[in-house]
């Protein structure tokens, strides 16, 4: 898999034109749904910006000394800022370390580059510290903020970055690319689960993940399950995936209830339409609100099994035509 991907050509061309003109912004905000390769493109551009002999297509040569340092993760002019663990916040200490890094003299070339991913993980204090650098960046600074939730960033941070938005490719383009990937699996279902994002589809095409999804959806379709048992199984297997499966299912139930197109579970259209005819939509929306809240709190130490049990109880109540109190 080589960057830029086919659906990233416009963004890559824009960055190359800016670099050739000597007008690379000091801060880029890369936005788009998960699974579009935003971080991969940011890393490729970072390496190219630090490369001594970039290729004609703008990619790094991968041979010069700075490129070898970059590949080894030891380039002194490049740093990555990310949470200590998935779902955790980026704290003020990380922001201060970044400020210290940017204040150092460059060892090579024209840039000191920092990649922040996901930028929406910055807590309030870290975002405020970053804001000072965005307002008065040291010469040669290139900050690349990657996010799938730009609205979660303070408006003051967003306004000081040049936005590089990544859209979902056409279904034909995504399917053509996935057809070249041996691990792609069932393309239509995987793409639907990923919202049309090809790299996300690769993740969803994992056989074990697909098997878990199919098993959970089969139970959600009937509503005949013990919430404590199913919630425990989901939490033990993969809490994040369980929430994503529930969210995709609930959104499609809501669509079916509103006589709209089922989008995320194309292999369960008949069952979803049947549910849509009898489900209490208020109950479904209450479930969606709860599931979205849990997704946002992922990694905060909540009892996953208990949280899923409560969500599944509410879902069963919606299937019976009343909202759980």
C-alpha cells in the first residue's frame, strides 16, 4: 500500500505545489472520517519535507541520511505527539515537550515537523499551550494535526490551521483499490461498515472481526438475548468494536424506521426493515445517544460489560415499543 492513495491525489498535489512554491503553511489540519489514510499521507509529507533529495513525484527518496533517520524513528527534527494509550487524552506535559522540541535549532534542512494524532485528543490545557505556538510559530515549523472530529478542537486552534479535507472516494474507486489488496475480504459489507473508507474497510474485512459482527448482529436482529451475557461477551471480545457494531446497527434501525435507505448493514436489509416497522424510534434514538456517549468515553475506565448490558436492555425495550426508564 503506497501513499498517496488514489483518493488522495488532490491533497498530495496541493501540498507539493505549496512546497515547490515555498508556501507550506506552518500548521495543517487534516480532516476526514477514519480509514482514509490521513496519518499515512501526513507521515509521507513529513518525510518528504525532511528529505535531502525528494523524487519527482514529491515523495522522499528513502536513501539519504535524513530519510534513514526518519525510517528508524530517530530523526531529530521530527516528533509525533499522541496519547499514551488509545482513548486517552493528550495532556499538557506532551504539549510542553512539543514546545521544547520546536524551540531547538534544526539539525537538517528547512523544517522541524510535528505530527499530532488524533488532534482532538488534546485536552483543554494542551490545546491552549499549542495555541501559543500556532499564533507565533518558530521559523521552519510544520505542525500537522490529524483528526476525524475537527469540531472537537477549539475554534481558536482550527482557525489557525490550513484545513486539508479528505473526502470518501467513489464506490467504484474504493472497490477497484480494494480488489488489489489480498486481505480485502467481502468488499461491499466492509466498505459499508467503514462508511466508504477503503483503509477502514480493510480493518473491517478481518475474518475474526466479521465473524463477531455477524454473531452480534444476528442477536440484535431478533432481540432474543440475555443483555448481561451478550454484554459480557462483547466487552470481553472487543469493547470498541462492540460499540461500533451497536452504533451502526442502531443507525440503520433508525433509518429503516424512517423509511430511509439501510446503509451500514447491507447484508441485513430485510431484518432491519422488519424492525423499522415496529420499533419505537424514540427508544432507538435514546440508545444511539447512550452508545455515542460511551464511544466518546472509551478508555476512561468504565465497566464495559455493565455499560453494554444497560445499552442492550434499553435496546430490547425499544423493540417492545417503549423507552427504558
